[in-house]
C-alpha cells in the first residue's frame, strides 16, 4: 500500500498541486483578513480570535469544496487523459488499493492546506495582538475542517473517477461551494443533509445576530455532527470505491 | 468560419453540458426564492427584492465559475491525444478556431442566462408578487451576458494555455475575489469580473449614468478584443507543446 501511495506522489511531482493549493488558499486568507481588519476598524470588540475562526470557517464553505474538486480532479484526470487507468488495473495491485492511494494523496495535500491556513490565522492574530491563544478552538477548527474535507473529497473522487468529463466533478464542486456559502440560510433540518454546510456547523465559533450589533460566541464541539460527517465520508468513500471497482474500463 | 463553428457545436452535442448549465440557475433561484419567501417582511420591494436574493451569489461568485468550466470544456478535447497538433495542421486559421470557441461558449452562457431569467419570472409568479414583471431585469441579464463575453475571452486564453482542466477554474475563483475588491474600490469597470457585477446589477440596482453605461460597453468590447488578440497571436506564433 505504501508503495502505491508513494507512486501517486511521484506521478504528481511536477504538477505543483500543493503550491497551487496554497496560492488559492492565500487569496482566500488575504480576502478574509482584509474583511476582518475592516470589521475591527468599525467595531473594536471584534478584535478577537473568534472573529478569525468564524470568518475563515464561513469562507471555507465556499473555497474548500471548489479547491477539493480541483485537487481531486487533477489527481484523477491524469489517468483519464493518459488512458492509464486500464494499464494500472492490469498490474498486480488491486483497484481498491489504487482508489485508496489516490484518496490518501488528495487528502494529505488538502490537510497541508488546512494546516497552512491555521498557521496564517495564528500569525494574523499575533500581528493584531489578540488576547490569549485558544489552542482548543484551533484544534476543533482543524478537526472539523479536515473531517468535512474528507467527506467532500470522497464524493469528488467518486465523480472524478467514474465520469471522464471533469466538467461534472467541477460542477459538483461549484454547487457544493454554493451550498457551503449559503448554508446559514437553510433551516437546520435541511442543512444537516448537505455535507458542505458542516464547514460552518463544525466551526468552533458562531456569530449571534442581535440588535443593535451581533457578537461572536464559542460553539462547543458537537460529537453528533462530527460522527455524522465521518459517516458521510465513509459512505461516500465505500460507495465510490465499489462503483469504480465494478465499472468496466 | 461557419465550418469551425459547426465543428465546435458537434463537439458539444453529446457532452451533456446542458445539465451543468441548468444546474446553477436552478440552485440559485431555488435558494434565493426560499430566502425571499422566509424574509418577506424585511424584503418589501417585490421583484427587485427577489432579484437581490436570486442574483447575488449567482452573478457574484458562481456564474464566473460556470464560465470557467465551459471554457475549460471547450478546450478539453484539443488537449487530449495530441489533438492540438492535428487541429493546427488543419486548413483553418487560428482566429477562426478561437472565435468559434468564443461564440459557442458565449451561446452556452446565453442559454444559462436565459434560463436564469425564465426561472426568476417563474419564481416571482409562483410567489404571487403583485407588481408587474420588471422588464429592466432582462436588460440586466443581457448586460451580464455582454460582461460574460469578456470573462470568456480571458478564460479561453487560460484554458488554451493550461493543459489541466481544473487550474483555470482555480484561477477564476481567485479572480472573482479580486473583482469583488475592485468593485468595492470603485474600479469595477477595469476588470472583467467586476464588470459582471456591474452589468447584472447584483450589488446595486441603481440605474447606470449615461457615461458609466457607455464605459461599460466600451470596456466589455475592449476586454474581448484584447484577450482574443493575445490568444490568437499566441496560437499563431507559439509552438504547440504536448506531452
């Protein structure tokens, strides 16, 4: 298995996927930090870690589904373009292992992106001299974002591997980004059915709208929601694996 | 030229792109209308309030991404199986090849825009909005399409340049935020992505001044001409390098 994963990294060594991912996330972070700085200028009470954690979680709802779609699509599309899926299937490695290797490869890259995001958030907070350092909330942010990304990537890999035309996979990423961005508008019962809305649901902070001004508040870690996300990830992965393995190449 | 267009059309015929083109307007109008329905006390401007709800995310964030997907798809076939070399050796000019792609992608986005307008009308009718349908929204949709052409010209250049299907879409996502920043800083007329925000009256439904309107159309045409010229020159002068 480890050699299959190593081969996946070898295949993408000149594709600069990691660099591309970091650049995309940098744009997201720049935008978010500008928005937070403006918010602090208007209301000094917003100069807190909660503001950073909430805003990045909210923007991840838009960015992460599309970025996941791009990363997974690049890793899967090379097999379609080079017609190498047939060749790989003819080797003495099971298709399940190949599928798993691609999943591990894509998610490891996305995890690096999430960790880089967290490092930038901490750097921004220190520059702004926010009081204290909520390690627990940052751990919750990383765990929540990574778990949702696992599920989103599993869904994307299923589509990217089974449909040759990558426009469909990217369209799913776009629609996912739409749901992620507008998640706050849905009633909870509908929202919990959509995996992309959990970026906000598993955020360590929430924004409470109240007159005359809203305020950020801590959101306790929700084991139930986390379990639901991990189950969705497992279901998407297993269903995708079975479907792709049984499909004739 | 007509043969290039029909060849591009042939490539799109069985691609099921209609499903992708329809998905975004349907989701946008459904979510926007549901939000309007749930907040009718705060949104008292009938059709215009409904427009703000359905067009905000569609025009600001997701239509540019849909354009990027369509442009990447229009160039996908050429990037496969050494097809660039084959198509460049065919007796058609680089300009015709590029313009055919621009036109076909433009038609696809026109279809999405028409569908968006139709669904907007349907949503307003089903919500029993008392005032008559505002015809000016059709003008906004058409103006949005004109701005879309400048984004298409830019995205086609990126999709011709990058072999990867996904990279131009990622760049597009970043450009959306740059466009939003330029719009906020009153520089919207100088960037194709913020031109779309202005064209579709997404963030402000105020009528454009005569000078602004003129500048909008001039800039849209200028962007199309500039990006098309760059792409055509590159197709003519650069070697095709394929793995």
